[in-house]
C-alpha cells in the first residue's frame, strides 16, 4: 500500500516540477518567432501633437468634404500597412527598416502618428525588419456609428465607441487634417466611464 502511495506522490512531484519549468521558460528576444502578448495597460511613448504645425489653408480656400468613403479608405489603409507581409520567420518581405515602413504611410497619416505603432509592432535588426506577433490595436469599425466634429483650422475629429470581446468597451478618436489630401494627424483612446482599463495607455 505504501509503495503505491509513494509512486503516486513521486508522479505528482514530477508533474509539478515539469509544469513549473515550462512556465518559467521564456524564449530569447533574439528569436524572431517569440510571442508578445498585447496588453492595453502597456504605456507607449507618444509625441505631443501640435495642430498649429500643420499647413493651414489660405484664406478663402476650403477643404473638400471628409466623406465616409475617405474615412474608410484611410482607416483601412492604416491597418493594411501596419500588418506587413512576412516570411516564415516573421521577417518583413518588402521593408528592411522602420523608417522605410513609416514613409509608406505618407498619404495616410503623419510620421508622429505612425511612429509609436511601428515601434511597438516591429523589431529592427541587422538582418532586417521583423514583426512582433501580437494582437492588433482596438480600431475604427466602419460599419458602426461614429460622430464627426469640426475643429478649428478645418480639422475634423472622428469619434467612435465600440465593444469587442477582446478589448471590452473602448473609444477611439482620430483627427484628420487636409494637406493636398486628408490625413490622420492624431489617434487617441480616451478613457470610457465604467471601463476598468485605462484606455489612454493604448497606442
């Protein structure tokens, strides 16, 4: 009887030690296949956006309407550019540096808006640019209702509140400016009342 109990105890201890070893193992960050868990509580550096630095329209000039089609085009293009094609090792196929990828957003958003996303989602190494496997940020959903606010100097803010299982309730605000075409000049995720997550910490 004691022998059976001893064998059972030994088996249990072996399983416990194995489990602890598995959970304590973390891959080297140099491995392009390492997984990075997206957390809404992570804080990302973001430069202060000064709207006055953007070209203003001359007196008497008016920007074309910011249409639903344009909003859809710019927001979808932003995500399409953010998720680049990679090889089996997560190395980006069409770009080798973060700077080159940021320039690709030229007609979609300003560098100040794009840079924090690229810094978070990409790792630049001697052998190329690698995407960090993780979740996409909570984003604008074109099919859902949104508000449009006209700000000073012809800037337009788009506001939308959504609820997704992965992120819970969240709010996204994007400011568009017209400079030879509409571009996104600011993106924020302000806190929603009743939301336990501080959404200002999202990119």
